[in-house]
C-alpha cells in the first residue's frame, strides 16, 4: 500500500473534476458531431434519374416529362414527383424546369393561344421563350432553370437543376 494517502479534499476534487469532465463531454459531443457529420456524409449531388422518355422520341417541340426520385430528409424517405419540359435543339437535348421564377407556379408550353411558341404561366401571365429566357415586361425576373441531361440505354436521364445557360 502506498504511504501517500489521499485526503478528503483531494478525493472530492478528483471526483468533481471527473464528473464535470464527463458532463462537459456529454454536452460537447452532440455539437461536434453536428458540425462534422455533414462533412462525412456521402454527397449524392449530380445523381441522374432515369425517365421513361426515349431519346429517339424527343423532337424540337417541348414535351412534358414526368419523373420521380427518392429523397431523404434526415431519417424520413419520400418519393418526390417532378417534371421537365424537354426538346431537341440540333443534336443537343434541352431540359427546362416548369417552375416559374415569379412565384413558383407551373408553366405550360403554348399555354396561351395569343403567345405561340412560348412557355406561359397562367397565374400571373408570365412568359418565357422556348429557351426558358423570360420575356421582358412580364412578371418573371429571371429565366427558367435547366436540368443536367444524360443518356442511358436510349432513355433520357435528368440530373440536378442548373442555372439557365441561354441568353437572349
């Protein structure tokens, strides 16, 4: 046995320090995990979703293509339905988001007979050119977003939304 005896004061100091350390670690660990966890998660940006539209069927006239994908929010997984207006411009396939940049309504191709060859938002009479560029003097302040496009076994695949690359 050791000749250096622990006094009551030292015992209480060691005990309170140890318990305080465990309590501090218990409070700090969730904060550290909250800060580090997003860095360690695998990113799924750029993943492409296969649609039922065949590349050979796409023409110069925009057609609405519906697609769905699984989305994970924390622990909740859900099936999200979305759409895109798709057409060919030469050899390039263009996919445009149908969400109006004014208030988030849905635009339709030739939705107004007075404005042929344009996307039209019926909510507030917003208009866009075929390329998704907004028509000056109408409510939208910016062009429609575009989707990244790819091909897999002859079928159209859509990726994440990107800024519209067309200019008027």
